[in-house]
C-alpha cells in the first residue's frame, strides 16, 4: 500500500517495488519492460517540459489504447500537467469544441484521427503517435524537466461524463481521487494481483474504468497490461489464449459476444480468473452462462458486476465472489454510502432512494460549472458526498442493488417505476436478447413501452406484457411492445436510451 496523497506517478512507483526486468505493457508482438517504461515516461516528460508545459497546463490525449497513451499520461503527472482524455473518434466539431473549452497546450493525435483533427487544434502544438510505430512526431527531445511531486490535490485528469444530472460535463479528477480508487479497489480484493497476472485492457482510456483500473490500478500492482485497441470477440479470444490473460474489464455486451464466439472455449481460456463488468446492468443469466463456460474449460474464473461513475474515478462498488442477482456488490474499502430520499434524509435498510458516495475517491468538480458542482457535491453529517443521481436499495448484508437512473425514472399515476427492473423481468423470457424500457405518451398521459432488439411475433409481444403483469405491480405493465432492428449505442457500447426515447417516446396523439 502507498500514500494516496501524492502524484499519480509517485503512487504508482511506491505501491509496490517493481522488478524493472518484468514486462509492463504488451501490444501485438511488442513488449515493454518496466525499465524502458519508466525511461520513456521521463523522455516524454522532458519533451513536454521543453515544449513549455508546466503545472496545471492541459495536455489533450485523443489516442486509442496504445503504449503512447499510458506513457503520456504518467509523463503529465511527472510535471504536474492535466491529462485531458478524449475519445479518439469524436466528430471534428466535437473535438474542436473540446479544444476550445479546455485550451490544451499540446494535443496528442494518432494516424486514426490526425486528418480530421489537425486543423482544429486552435494553436495547440500537435504530437502525432502512429498506431503501428512507437513514436511521438512533433514532440521536442529533452531529458530535462522539473519533477512535480504533488500532494494529491492537483488535478490529474479531465474526463467527459454525462454528469449526475444527465447533462454532458467535464469532470476534474485529482491524483488523490484516482489513487484512492485504485487503493480502495485493490484492498477490497485483498491485494491479490502481482506480476503473475495479465490485465486485458480493451475498454478505452477516455473511460474511467479503462483508465483508473485497467491502466493505473494494474500497473501499480506490477501486472502485465495487455492492450487491445479495438474489441473483436475472435481476436480477443486469441489474445486471451496467447497471453494467458487472468483479468478482464468489460461491459456486459462484450461478455455476451465472447460467449457467442465458438473459439471462446477449451483450456486456452482457463487462465481467466476475474472478469469485472461495469457500465450497464448484469443479469443472472449472463453470470450463469459465464460460470458454465468456465467450468467446461476447467477454469475458475468469475464474473463480478460492479458500479461506478466518472465522478468517483470509476468503481466504487464491486462483487467479490458473492454475486446475488441484481446486486452490484458492496462498497469498496474506505468508501461510504447512504441511501436518501428527496430531502436527503437517510432511509431505512431495504428502501429505495438516491445513492450518495463519500470518501477520498471523489471528483474535485465540474470544469467551468460551479453551479453543477454545488449540486453534485454536498455536505452532510460532516462529510462531502457525491450525489450519483441513481436509485439503489441496500440489504442487511450491505449489498447494493441498482434500481435505475434518477433521470430515467418514470412516474405512472404518481408511482415511481424503474425501467431497469422491468427490463430485468423481460429478459427472463428465452426469446428476448436485448430490451429497453422507455416512457411514451398518448394525449400527454405517460405509459410504459418495451423496445425489443430484433424481430419477435405478436404472440411473443403479448407474452412479454403477460410476463411483466405476473411478476410486477400493475404500474409496471407495458402498454405496448415494439421491435427495433438494432439499438443505437453510445461510444462505449451502452444502449442509447436517450436516443431511443427521442425516436420512440414521442406523443403521437398530441398533448
């Protein structure tokens, strides 16, 4: 364990004594030892410093999962700069908007996006990192820089989030916040990882889960970080077998695609020990199928759902061998939670209310939005809490159950209806793969509509309504079921509920 009140780089170096001869990063056929890893960080830090980057300056990283992304991140920490993590495939206008807002001194681009972004950098120096060649074209060469040690309160990351209210925000994450997240998660998992483990990092580093767990927590523990820039079930399976992957970060859809892949079978995948799943709800059927596959291949791997948000540097709850249907596990060590009502009064065990999260792994605030920061970070009982904007209940054992997003709450006749609970019941039917529950209106009156991905018959649509009617109160019963050829997805693979609601939730009869 190490002191979280220090820079991201110093925490990583101090967490565990590193054998510099061991492998730090693997991508394709290339391996980088910890010795070279640390030297490359200092080289890039020197280049940034010579280019005029100092403490508090913004360095924008619009890179896929390549070595340069990790090295540039820790290089920013070495000199106290802020790493702004940007999706490498934003539209040109979205990228330009981010540049105007955050005013970076340097922008790291790749050959994936430099054609679209090169002219949109508004005076920021451009550094090109090629996908197939390890390079930093445009970055000055220098070994000299003034190392910044930090007390942990310096801003380390700018990350994009939907915000706790559902509106797009830029979240400021301190080194202390990211360090605490890694420290709390590793302690919660009994600090079981070391250089014998290999972490598959396919989730992008503009996503808190991929960045703070896949990169930071993994490197802290000397794991081999195996990078895969683009997820493909067959290629991922080959990579798992070749590199003897033990740990995977995923969203549910990735797990579904792996299980549907014929190659994801046999002794070659028995090296898997842990698959941590976040970003969306995980149903018991997915856990059952994964457990069965692991037993078939002679492995002991487990699927562990969790919950987190960018405002807490990703994970703040996770299951640890104690999965219960609907649960996202217990709070990490040193993480505090409350379930409160609309007046922020704590509710009894078993009640549904908004989840508050407290502890060291909390954001500093939203960039350029003091009002939103004040709404999201509140003082209660002598502690600062993040309002998650999500509904939960907690059982007697401390397990948390996700009930739905506050911004997705539907009121039917004044009764709170949680779409995720309806979706979970609908998915019990064998002919349903993916579904989404939205509100739609007729003459201004709210009703429930279930959208199903793919084609189902009229009889099956009626079966959906009947099944919900048997399993849930009448407020939850959908008025209709509609088929959608393919659900729109967000950039990290979640179902785009907002897009579906806009297209299928309109009031077609006025009002």
